[in-house]
């Protein structure tokens, strides 16, 4: 009986509350610059003790939307609603705060739980109307600042003019525009066939428990469907500088696998060419800034750029390759990288050299 009760408890939490994917959490990947976004924004103190206490969660979902690395995935029930919403063929979408009674395609406990990528995905289908709730007396009022940040991100990505034409905000004092569906019809339509719809709107991931990148993948897939008509978006992306030597540390740390390194061909072969190509896949980059903060040479930094979300941005690095392993060397006379020098010679601390790690 105890095992059954534990299973049902875990199942309930899984269905109704977000979940932390530790392999993507910035604090699990590095300790130099601790991230406290989830702890600071959660009004219920779910993250106060380090390990999330989901029994305190009120399912607002804001942590999943605001996590810099998207390490917190939405509750399974929320993910299925999002998939069903993205699978519709209608050109107008209405989202409302749960404190309103108007008919809508999706109701959320707090508008701050909506990532900008989801808003952009729905807006690209036609017109998106968001019915704001009465925040003045709402217990989640402190979260309003995060909703404002989401709107800023959306306007930056789409451009202020395009965002204004696609997004309509209806305040709590305004009446909602007339809808073609009743509340019951909208709710029924939203939930019907959501699992089958996932394969159509997100064919590269048919999992019923998508991760925190769900809205980003939905946006990327919609842009791919639009082809040449897809608009360019403005996002904060890593920009490589002359100081980059192609060491690849950023590619190993990136929680969303947005950064990649390829060896360039040369007279001495790919391993000895001294040429590396550093690639950024824009739709995968969440702008968490881990790459820039971890780079020991200051070789890259985040910079807002207007790009095709699906086209990789490539930076070519020319430098000295280690004569032993072919990895980027630091220009020392022995022609070795730091790792090979440590294996073959006198330890760095005995040579009184500076040690980065």
C-alpha cells in the first residue's frame, strides 16, 4: 500500500508540477557564477533548500519560463496543452489569465508562465490576443515584472512594429473581443487529440514529456515550415572574439548544445591544421551566458543579433595546434597545450605558471 501511495504521489507531482533537469542546470555545470533566478522568483520557496521541494509548488509555471538555461520543464499536463494549441489550424489565438472568466484557447495561472517563444510561435500563425487579469489584488503580483520581461523579449525578437501588429493585450478593465467558441468548446478542443498532435507539430521529438525547450522547438519548427517567408529574429547570441583560440570549453559546457566545434582541413590534416570552426545554432541558444562567463580567455560574449533562427552562425579560428594531440595550444615554445604539458612535463605549479583550473 505504501508503494502504491508513493507512486501515485510521484505521478501527481509529475503531471501537475514542473521538474528540474539537473544536467541542464547552470549550478550543476559550474560554480563560478551561481544562478539564483528560480529561487528569487518563486513565491512559494520551492527552491530555497537547493533541492526543489515540489510539495510547496502552486503550479504557476513561471520558473520553467524564466529559467535561463530552460533546465526546468513544464508540467506534463501543461506541455500537452501547449502541443495541442500549436497543432490547431486557426489563425487567431486567445490566452487568458486564470482570474478572468472569458472564453480562451488557453488559461494559465499567471501570464509570466508564458515564455516569449510560445507567444512568438502563436503570433506567427495570425493574431494573438492575451487577456490580462486583475493583478492589483493578485497574490502573484510580484511575478508581474517577469511578464513584462517576457513582453520585452518578444518585442525585441519580432521587432516592435511586427509585435504590435500580431499581439493584442487586453487589460483587466477592457472587455474581451468576441470569440467563435464557448469556454467549454475551447477547453474540449484544446485537450482533444493532443498526444496525436505532437507528432505533427514537433516531428523530431514525439516524447509525451518534452523538456524545457519545448516552446523553442515549436517556434523553430514553425519557422522551418514558413521557409523563405520566415522572419529573422533578434536574439542575444554568443559572439566570438579574436581572443578565442578554439579550446572548445564553451561547447562542452553549453546546456542546450547550441555551440559546436569542428576542425578545419589543412595541409597537415584536420587534427594538425590549426583551424577550427566555432558554430552557434541560434534556435538552441537560450542566452544563459554560461559560455561567456566560463571562457578563460574572454573569447566570446553575448550580443543581440538579427538572424535566421535555423541558420548556424560560424566563426573560424586560426591558431597553433598542439603537436601532440592537435588541440588548440597556447603559443608556448614547446608547442603543447596545457593538458599535454601537464602529462608530459613538470607540473605547472612547480614551474610557477598561472593555473586556470
